[in-house]
C-alpha cells in the first residue's frame, strides 16, 4: 500500500508541476515588460553571459589539477632532497607525514 501511495504522490506532484508550467508561461509572457522580439533578445544576451561565465569557471576549475600536481611534485622533490641527507628512514617518513599533515590543513 505504501508503494501505491508513493506513486500517487509522484503523479500528483508531476501533474501539478506540468499544470503550473502551462499556466505560468503564458502569464509571464503576457506580463513581460518587453515585446516578443525584445524579450527573445534579452534572453539570448543573458544566455550568452551565462555561457561566458560558465566557460570561465570551467577554465579555472580545469587549472586546479595542474596546480595540485605541481605542488605535489615540489613536495616530492623536497622530500627526496631531505631523504638523501638523512641517516634514518624513520626520520624521513616522519618528516613526510608532518609535511602532508600541514598541507592537508591549509586550504587551496
């Protein structure tokens, strides 16, 4: 019985959503302060702005792995230099763990 109730609730929600879309679209167009041509032009301009901003965000996000890789490479180089000068492997491991803990605690 619970499954049937869930199905009924989902159908009611979808029906209400569809009805709301069908009613609100013409009302929004009717109450719009712009003519049809001007409204389409405004929507197009805003869409282009959104696409431009999304492209910038994608570009920024795509640079993050390269920066992280570079930082990790530098840390590995530093650890290798320190290990070469150490007598004890345990000291080198402890040093690496402390550097890793410091890096985890600082945000990018």
